[in-house]
C-alpha cells in the first residue's frame, strides 16, 4: 500500500482571509468552494480550511475556539534555519502572531506562530547529527 494522503481539517471564521494568509506564505490551492478550501502543503498533505458551520457539520463535539484552546500544533518541517525564519516572517507579515522565543534545544531550530484564526503552527528544522 502506498503512503496515505493526510488531510488536516481546521475551522476558520473567514475563509477568504485564511486563503489570503496561506497564499502569502507561498502555498497553492487544490480547490475552493464557498465553504472550504484545500491548501497544498506537500504532495501528500493538505490543510482543509472549512468555515466553522461546515466544520461543525462533521464533528460530534462543540467546535473549539483555537484562539482559546490548543488542541493541536501543526508543524512544518523545513530544510534549514533560514527557511524557518523566512516562513515566520511571511506569517507575521500576513497577520500571524509570533508565539514565544525560538527553540534551539536538542538539535532543532523551531519557531511558533498562531494563524489569524488562532491555530498553533510551528516551523522546524532538524540539524544533521554530527559524527
């Protein structure tokens, strides 16, 4: 069996604002309707932006407000520190809030931000182990 495609569904308050945010980060779209858009993260990973009413139609529990409750941290693995800093810069310029200080422990470089809806994201690169 080939590796599955991962679709991560997140609720958004304003679909067009979210689409503009992810476009500013450099991501493309697979498609968009009035109530959802598919952001292409990689060949096998997409973030599905669903308006809150549409998202609520798929879940059994109340939809959490990501600005108040963190349920997940969405981590983007990048090649180097420069890419991490570049992505964070684009995110902040597009309306994200930087969260905390850069993490440099354990051979990694990691920076966090909250998108305009409050979803917690992290940009990460792992240093190659030295021999």
